[in-house]
């Protein structure tokens, strides 16, 4: 492309033009912008929610790795928490619920975990053992912070169930109903069940290999919650494929954009012909104009989608899921994670589709429109 056509292309994509002209010119690409915004919004939300569920499985489940009964004497790069698991029945004044109780030591609730599950606590001056339940459970039981509850636990030594009076010293909300519906925390002195060591670490596979070599009965959270983890991975991959396909199809809209630009610039095109420019060069110029316009619109759309994610996230986090049962199977409280790699694939798919549609499939149509403009 020679210098004159290069300047012509820059002029047509908005360089040196008034804002009003640019807005009117890019109005043709509004559909591309809206599609990109919607797809980017969806990808950001799904990626953020998937990461939140992954973190929840580690924080409220059994850590990154669960070691049963005995912990081998190996060096572990991470935190280790001893817990004891048992099933039981939790009673308020007039209601009851089956619960899965995790007995913990005093240092279990680190600031990170407390912040993650949004733990709210009150001081316990009663001398009773404390219990922490989800706000969903508290709502079902009609219980409030500071109430006294009774938990029925099986005692191996006695060979029977025994009642334990506990003080409701905390409520939490992870935003994930899988745990919030039945998981309660109390002192490890209260429970009588299976010992589980929860290990939280960065390199899960390496640490797991060490433990297994020492003969430990250990399992990673990905295996422990295999069905949930596989569903997350499948849903994420399927959404990525659908998103790329939609973006690819949306790219064919560039044919319509190119046609509008050619119709708009009939006189300018006639002037270029009179100046001696070849039809092939003019067609190539409008391919560049269209691709650049579509690319800019796609980028703006992705930015809009990301901004919408940040605006909507606090609204979802503030919703009371006890009032909206349909939302209890979703994580609504999470930090926004921007999947740059996936968004890049979205952009590339749209641009590639636009290029192919302009370069090969519909070249004749573009040439016909241009020929009409030159008459």
C-alpha cells in the first residue's frame, strides 16, 4: 500500500476526524461491539466463578490435600491443620437439621479463611463449646448469633449418641450451597470421628507424591471432589468453544460493514479512481478499513464487558441467597478474574473470521459493490 492510500485508510478509520464523525462511522460495527461485550462478560464471569469454586473446595472442603488418620513425617511447603469429622443432628428451639461437623483446633480460622467465608463472630463467655454454622443453616433453624443450640453426636466410648450444648459463636457464607447447606465447625474436643489432616499448598501434585511415597492415605481435592471439578472443567471448556464459534460467526458481519463503508464513500472512491489508483488497491484499502474498524469495536466491546463484570459483581455479592433459592447452587461472591488468554482467543477468532470472509468467501460481492461505486 502506497503512502497516499495509507493516509486515506487512516483518515477513514478516524484519524484527524471529529468525534461525531467517528461515532457515526463506527455505528456500523455496533453489533460487533455488543457481541464482544456479551461474550467477554460471560467469559470473565465464568472464569471468576470457576476459580471461586476451586478456592471454596480447598477452603471449606479438605484443603488442597486430605491425609486420613496419620500424617507422615515429611517436609511440607504449606499449612497443615488437624481436623476431626463426624455427622450429627443440630437442634434449635423448635427445628433440627442433619449436619456434617468438622472439629477444628483454635488456630484453624486464619484471617484468610475467615475473610474468604465471610465469618461473623461474637465473643463466647458462656463456658460452652462454640459452633459455627452457615447463615443458610441459621436461617433454616431460626437461630441467631449468641443462641444456644444442641448437637447430637455419636460417642464411641459410650456406644451411643450424646447431646452437647453449644454456643452459636459464628456464622459464615461461602456463597456455595454445596457446603453452606450442611457444614458446621466446632471444637475438636467435641467431635468423635475420623481424623483428617488438611494441607493447603501451592504445588499439590508434588506434595501429594511425597505423601504417597511415605504410604500416607492421601488424596487431592481434585480427586476428592472429582464430579464437581470435572463439571467445572467441562463447562468452562464447552463455554470457550461456544464463545469462539459465536465470535467466528460474528466476524462474517464484517461483509455488511464493508458494504456500508463502500456505499458511504462512493464519491471518494470515484476520486481515487480518477487519480489513477487501481481497483485492486482500493479493494485492499477497504479490507484494511473494515478489519481495523471491526478490531477496534471488538476491543472496546471486550473492555465494556470487563467493566460490566466489575459493576455487577458487588450487586450479586450483596444478594441474600436465602431469599432466592434458585441462586443457592451458584457462587455469587467472588473476585473478578480476567482471562486474558481466552479473551485474546476471542479477539483472534473474530478478526480471523472477518479477514477470511473479506479475503476469500465474499471477494466477488465486495468487488461488485466497488464496481458499482465506480460507475
